[in-house]
C-alpha cells in the first residue's frame, strides 16, 4: 500500500533526516562566526590599563579571525556601566567585555546594588593579564613636602589630615581599593577623587590637582620612566620584574601583609556558545605566548596569562571572596 506524502513525513527515517538537516544548518551558522565586526567593551576611559590591554589583544584577534575586533570605551560607575551593557547583550559572540578585578571581584561587595551578576550574567573566556598597582605621586608636590618614600608619605599625611587627596580610575576599582586599604592600614585620612578611567586621573595627578594614585603599573609606566610621576612602591606582595628596584608597600611603609593587585580578562554574555568562547580563548593564549606580545606586556609590568575559561571562572570566584573581606575591612562603600 502506498503511503501518502503527509504520512511519509512522520516516519522515523524522515524525522531523523529533517533533524539532521537543522543540526547541520545550526553548526554551519555557528562555524561561520564571526561574519561581522566584534566589539570589545572597555568599561573605562581610554589611556588606562584596561584600554591598553584590550588594544593589545584586539588586532591579534582581528588577524586570527579575519574580522575586525573593535575596542569600545564605555566608562562610568566604576566599570559597571560597560559591564552591564555586555551582560544584557545578545550571547552571540559579537559583544565581549574586558573585565577587571573591579567589575568581577570588588564591585559586588562595594555597591549596595549591581545591575548585573558578575557570575551568572557572564561566560568567562580567559584571563589576559595580572597586574600589580603602583603608588605614584606628583613629582613637584613630593619635592616640596619632602616625600621620598612611603614612610615619608605616611608621616606627611598624618601631620596634615585631610589635606592630601588620592585619585582613582573610579569607585570600586582596584586602584580605589588599594588606596582605601592603604588608608586603613596606615591610619591616615585622604579625600578620594574618582575619575572615569586612569587616563584622566593621571592627567590631573601630573597637573597637580591631586597628590597620589595607586595606579595599574602599565598605564603609569611611561610617566614613571619619563620622570613625570614619582613611584614610591608597588602594591603587590612581591616586587615587579618591570621595576625590580622599586620596593613593595610592605617593605617601604612597614604595612605588613599589604597586597592589592589587579587583573584583566575577557568575558562574554552568559549563554554564548562554548565553541565561540573556546576559539577566542585559544587565539588569545596563542597571541600572549608570542615573544613580541609577551615581552611588550612584561616590560609594561603586566604578566600575561591566557588561561582556560574554567580556570578564569575559578579565579573570579576566589577574587570575589577575597575582595569582600578587603572591602569590609576598609569600610569602603558606594551607594
């Protein structure tokens, strides 16, 4: 007996054929990524370390995938504005975030309410680099006040409570929290001036509008080498290979256990296909291992990584716990 066309479509063989067609079509569409430019959102103003690292990685990804990877600076709210934009973007691999220890380690504890969840709303791709912070001061002001070391700075600050001020790249950044931790451990008081990124904050510090900044080392390194800023110490537990003669804050200021470093990594909106996440991670890791990129980053004070999505997710989890304790101990809070 002949089957009708309608009944034929309901046979197991025909159903399997249709299903395999759609699976193949979906796989083909996914493998076609990227077929248009990809945006890397930097949640701070140009000129800071987040921006520097994004612009180091973007051209390497453009070459690897044959599509433009464009850096898009969306500064505001301590990085929360740009992070929230990515969290709410389509999970299709065309919008990425250069996240930081601020957006994915500190802000959850610092802000009463975040418009995004740093864990649930993102798919970690890879840690790009770990970066120590550096305590830098205005050269002319330091000379006038006799500040040659961290110990000198603490002495002057204690003698002039509230008269010295510190700049940061925004509320909730490691630059801000490094300063808050320094204030708490040294027993001094300084007014905090948050900016929309390291770039504008450094301009005011060099211009004399502010006195000190606990900046990410890569963004301050050119000014330190040019003599436009005076570096007093690094904020990490160990000295930086980029400035081996510069002491740690623990060494120079007697603040035992002081450690406040930064990190930067790529993330995508939650739900982004694992295939896309893994492909980006592999290309970033490959580019960071090339001698040119690796040496350039190390010279700036950044330690390149390129770890797996799982390793990066684990780091974010541990950093959230670590900085929650630091925020509590410092008493810092942002409404």
